[in-house]
C-alpha cells in the first residue's frame, strides 16, 4: 500500500499565519458549515427536553413553558419499552471493552509470531487475515449466526470470540505492519540475555508496539461500540441488547413511538462518545490515519 | 527467535487463540456460506443440493436486481461527492486559516456515532423539514429517500476522508512547491503538477474506503428508510440497498429462500472484491514517488 507520512501534529496552523482576504472568507464559510454540522445533534438535544406534542408541532422550536418537559423524557427513557436502557448500555460497554482488550492481547501476539516465524503456514494465515477485511458481513452472516447458536456463543461473553475472529483481520494486519519495522537486533539482544520468547514479547516487543496498540484500540472500539447487525444476530433475543440494538428496536415499527424518550436516549448514547472523543482526540485522529494508510 | 524444537509449543501460545477464533468467526462461516449457496434449505439440518439454481434465481430476483442498481447509483454519487467535499475542506484546513483545529474536530465528530442512531436523527430532521414545506415524508418518496441517504453519508464520511486528505497534504514536501515556483509555475500548475500527483496515494485510499463503505452500507439504510417506500406496481422496496436486501431475503417476513439469499451474498462479495481490485489497480498506476 502507498505510504503517506503521518506528521505528529496534524493540521496545526503555523503560528499565527497572516490571514489574507480569501482565508478570512474561508473561515466564515467553514463557521457556517460547522453550525449546520452540529445542528442535527443539537436539535435532538433540544427536543429531548420537550413534550411529545411539542416535538410533533415544531422540531426546530426551542422548548417554551408549555412544551418544556424537564427531565421526564430521560426518566421515562431509562425503563422504556420492556428493556431498561442502563442494561443495554452496560452490555455495550462490557462487549466493547472485553472485545477490544481480547483483540489487542491475542492479535498482537499472533502478528508477532506470524512475522518472526514466517513459515508457509504463517504466510497463509496472514493472507487470509487480509482477505477477511474485504468480505462483506452479509456474505457470512447466516452461517456465522448459526455457528454462534451451535457453539452457545449467544451471550455477551461468547460474542467476544466472534469479535476476535471477525476483527482479527484488520488488527493482525496493522500489528504485522508495525512488527516488520522493529529491528531484529533488539529481540536478538533479549535472546542472548536469556529471555525466552514469552519474556521477550511481554517485556521488549509489547512496549515498543504502544502506538499501534492505541490505533488498533481506537479503530476496534469505534467498530464494536456502534456495531448493530453482528450482536443483533448473535445475542440471545430479548435477553441481551446493546445500545444500537435497543435504539433500532425503538425506532422500528415494533417499538412504542415516543420520540421524546427516544431522543433522550440518543443524547445519553452520544454523550459518552463525545466525552471519549474530546479526551483522546489526538489518538483517534492518528488511529484513523494509520488505519487508513495500511488498509 | 523461535527455534525448531519449541516452535510448535509457542505457536500454540501465540497464534492459537486468534486462529481458533478466526476459524469460528470467519473461515468456517465463509466456507459454509459458499457451500450453502448451492443448496436449498430452510434449516441447516435439511439441505437439498440444487447446483447453480440459487444463482439463476438470484439473477431473476427483481428485488435483488433493483437493489443492485439502487446501490450502484448511490455508490457513484456518494463516492464523488464525499471525496470532492473532503478534498477541498482538507485543502482549506491546511493553508493555515484561523480555527482549523476546531473545524476539523467538528467535521470528524459524526463518525463516532453509530449508523443506527445517525439514521434515526436524520429521519427526524428530514421529516420535520419536509413537513414544513408540505412535501411528502422521507419514507413515501423514493428520490427523497435516495438524497436523504446521500446527505447523511456525506455528512458522516466527509469528515473521515478529510482527516486522511489532511495527512496527505501535510506530507507533501514544501521544497517541491518552492522548486516549482522558482521554475515559474502558476497556482493552477502547482495544483495539477505538484499537489495532485503527490496526493494520489491519499486519493487512492479515500476512494477505496468510500467505495467499499458505500457498497456495504447497511445500518444507515435500515434506520433511515428501511427500504421504504414500497412500490406496489413493481412489488419492490425502492430504497433497499444490496446489504439490506440480502438481510431481508434471509430474515424478512415469510422468507423461505435462504439458499437464494446465500447465493446473493456470494455475488455481493464477488462484486465488492472485483470493484476494490479494479479501483486499486487503476489509481495505483497514477501514483508517483517523491
């Protein structure tokens, strides 16, 4: 794949560059576009405090005395529609954290062994991993959900195996790319000092891989947290739900149509992501770039 | 590192967990999927071999063909729009205007939210606007559904591609511009002869990503229109994309043609692979080395 050098400080304007007329116009245009960009999310936020009749009358009106619903939508949303929201949020968090940790741990070890051992079998596994990234989920979804049923992987614990298997492609690929750039001498030195492969891996290789670990963690987090179809097909219906499954249930025809409560839940689902984004924006953007460059 | 004697032992420790999960989560379902596409079945315990019949049926299935054309149209429009927008926004954000970082933060944000939630949000937004103008709602009008989906995808994906283009712009060495300026190049020549060739790797990546993302789109399609409206005359859901259509063949009401669904899945897979390969080959030829 082609190489794009990634600079550490992305898009940092060179210390107070003189603003020409064209640049000022551009700033104004971007500002207007930015307002439109956050508008949909803001509208939902605003409406999450309105009564249903207020929402139906005018989506774009600010809440007034008559339509202001205080936190009623949030309170209702918590236990709304025969599945409490906090349970869905908990399972989402559990599956995301568990899946990402499992993927990081297992695939980084796997990628290192594949690269360093480099037998024919290793090469075949590596190529299969790359191949798996192209395959659309709909091609494997039916046999995959049946396999999960047969092996009783229809729980939030079992689904972690599915995520490890289906997410392995990208992770192994990214880790392999990085392992190739680690000079062999470092590991040979550890070997001479008498460290076995396990010790070499955990004390020498793993710390060096930190930037890639973060990138892979970000990409896999964004994928698993927002994933809908895989958990929907695999998890036991009605017993376990993640946030996307719950939202689609409410949105679909079978859910009770209570827009106020749904919007309150939308706000609650977006909030942790926004906090996460502001906390590690730098890593997210680096992760996206390095994932794309290698993908 | 790995000596012959203990190679197998360490393979067990290092590779086996991932490889076992990879077999369960990918290799076995993939192989089974190809096998099932040659069988007729409702449940896995009763398979009847039918050869290529499922494929023949898939190509005669008008909802499959309609979803193919709808997807193709969507892919063409969205790939062009997303890349154009992302490219120029990235250009604007790398010439050093005030607030570049804030704009970048804002434009990327929609990518963190899942497709299901985005679909719901935009459904509400569009319907409220359309109601204001006394226009038909999103789910009763095919072209509204199409453009709604395009707007949603541009809004979401442009920020992602912008990040990659920004990295591309920043990797163009400044001395190339200076050398070109000394040779008397004007602004347009700078763009076409320096920037564009140097940006080809980024353009390849972004086209590749938008192409496959748009082709495989499922969540947003499901949450925004779910395929509605239904055209009674043709007997078709008019805004169903391929992924959603395959899903409906498998799990929709009264579905009993699971073999056909699997065959459509295999065709879908082959199309995605073919397009990716062709596109990669075409744009790669234009890349240059700095």
